[in-house]
C-alpha cells in the first residue's frame, strides 16, 4: 500500500511538472523549464522510494511499471478535466478499461 500511495503522490507532482506550464503560455520557456524541474525534484523524491519499497515488497519490475502507468492515467485524467478544463470523452473510458485488463493479465497466473 505504501508503494501505491507514494506512486499517486509522485504522479501528482509529475503531471504538474509536465503539463501545468501549458496553462501559462505567457511564461518564457526558461521559466517553464525551471519551474517544471523544481516540481519534478519532488516527484523523484517520491518515485524512487516508491519503486524501492515496491520491489522489496515483492513487485517485479513489470508490475511496478504497470501500476505506475495506471496511476499516471488516473491522475492525468483528473488533472486534465479539473485543472486544465479539457473535455472528457467516452472513448477515454474504453481505453482505460483495456489498460485495467492489461493490469489483470499482469498480476494473474491463470494463463501461465
């Protein structure tokens, strides 16, 4: 559970670092880069321990990456809709359902 919480927190910082500057088109590029890097520092301070703890707790590398990608999409969708005011389309939910299916196959041993 610690891994999941750290990954969620890390992805909040990552999403802001990668995309929030798009809301501020008037910023000079150097400012957007500097602010993004400062935000990304906090992201790394959470992501590295999340991966170490997750690996120690028994997740393999593929599982950690799959968990991180699903969390990234959840955080990104919330950010895009609530912060950036982007419209949400039904096909995004269908795509997300396929990713949840990928997670299911990643963690199941039924087909091995």
